[in-house]
C-alpha cells in the first residue's frame, strides 16, 4: 500500500532565502564577467620580430 505524501508549501522565509541565493549567484556571474573584461587589455607581443 502506497501512502501519498502531501506536498508542503515552502515557508516565506525559505522562499526569500532561495530568491536571495538565486540573485546573488546571477549577480556574481555577471560581476565576474565584467571584471574580467576590465583587466589588462589585449596587446601584441613581440611586434619587433617582424622587422
């Protein structure tokens, strides 16, 4: 005999914590991408060898 467990609704606290975690994760990814683009620009190395 199978007993079906009722699905419980998450508490407001749990919803808020998950929402904050999701926002923090997405912001961290965007921030890392932006910060990596702000680092040392690409430049040619050993351009004098062609001479």
